[in-house]
């Protein structure tokens, strides 16, 4: 287990500890460090087993997940935590509280060993544990092996091939210059809309960016964050508490207007419709149940394609941390229409997947580290052209 990402599983349910344990043990690159039935036992085990990532239930006796996160913060423990969340509305609210206390991300708790969505849940659990555990190991100067260097595991056949890139820290950007980008049809104009596509690593990254935005930023923002239904409303509320602008979950027909950030609903595509005329309202958003695009709903590709068509050279497209390639292709259409495009850089992305593909395709004008992203967005949006 020396070079594998070690996972501490914390849940009061023996069934769930066993189920998550099997997922971990079946994935190349992951290993179970230990298991604990509540936060008290977890805190006792951390110094002994030194895990790279913790997967944590929220509802436990003696010390629940929220209390564990509070104590973790007091003790200065920086091991990343992925929350096991229920899908009830109350579960969404407490999950967002956990994120505000320093948890990195969350996954929906499977309903049991015969759950119909168990395959999807398993891939999501593996993806996020690899991403956050791998990032932690690299930050601590520990080795993270390439996929082929790990011994094969009997239950590994379920693993999504794209997960392999996470074990390498996300594939590195190509040496030298990226390919020649598409030739823009027109020069960039005044920024009237900012569109952001983001996935794994997004909850933390958006908290950083939104907390640093200028209060007088006028260009509206629309966001696709890959997140299951039932969570995006509470996620938007949690961002609204730390952002100087108004943040809300998008509803069909919501106005795109200055000082407003709209977050796409889970399991709903979000497109934009531009309004000609006065500056008070720039347009509206349209939600749909259309088929998955790039494996997702909502999809950043759907958002970016709509933004390119409606706002042309008056758009700023931003692609950030996330596995796969959603958004990479259609970010190129924003570029081609004369809009400006940014991508999060490899060093600060939890998973350098979506921004890597966009960069390799020549669709990213500038790569920006996370701590400078808000400043760069505001500077571009405030420039009159």
C-alpha cells in the first residue's frame, strides 16, 4: 500500500463501511487505510494510519460528520474529506454546511448493495477519492504511480478509463505551444456574459473564485457545475453567503442581469437567450431535459455552444477543474466567435482534464491559476473594447 492512495472510511453503518471498502479495494491506485464508526474513532486513527483522503458520513453517533469537520479544523488536519451524503433536502443542506467547514466534495450515498445506481456511484466515489487523495499526496511530496504500475485487481473492470488520467495528476499539457486555435470571426467586444464550466474540484474552486469577485462586477455569470439534482439549490445558497454578488439556482426563464450569478440545476441543461436593447436585462436562461451531452446533464458544452451563438464576441468562457472533456469542444466556438476564453492551469486544478483538453485543442487563450482567476475575470469583464 506504500504508493497507493490510502482511504479512511468513516460511517456508523457496517454495511456502508463494507460497501465503500469493496469499491476502494477494487480500484487500482486505492487502498483502505482503516475504517471507523464515528468521528471520535476517526480522530484516534488518523495519526496511526496517516490516510491520504477521508470519506465521511454525516449522521453518526457520539461525533457526527459536522462535529468531526469542526474538530479537524481546530487540530489543523489538512487531509481532504469527501462527504457521503443522502439525497434528501435536509441532506443537501447539511452537505453544504460540511463544504463550508472544509470538506472538499461529496458523493451521493448508495442505497445498498443492490442499488440500481451502484455502478455510477462506484465510479464517482473512485474518481473523487483518486482526485483528492492524489492531489494531497503530490502536495506532501509523496509518489503517485501511473495506472500500469499498480498491480491488477480482480474487481477493477468497472473503472472508467478516464479515471486513469487522475492517477497521473491529470495528463500533462503538451510540450511547447498548443495547436493553432480557430481563427476568430471578429475581435473581442465588451463582455456581456461570463460562462463557467466546472466539475470535480468545483465546489472548493467556486468558493475561492466567487469570494474574490468584485462587488461592482456588472457582467452576469452562468455556471454549469456537474452536481446531482437536489443539491444545486443549497449549493447556490452556500455560495451566495460568501459572494458579493447574488447567487441563485437557475430556474427556467430567469433573467440574465448585472450582479447576478445563475447556477445550472442538477440534471437540467442550461442554455441562454440574448435580449436585444437595454442593459438592465441581458437575456434569460432556458432549462431542458434534453439527452446527456458529453456524458452530462447539465453539460458545459451545451452552455458554451448557446453562449457562442447568442453572445458571440461579447462573451467570456471559463473552463475549470474536472474530469473528461465536457466543455472543451464548444469553448472553441466562443473563441471562434471572437469571445475571450480562460482555462484553469494544471498546477491548481484538482483534475486537469476538462481544461487540459480545451488547451490541447487550442481553445484556451490564457491559463490562469485558481487564486488569480477571480481577478482575471473581473479585469477582462471591466475592459471596454
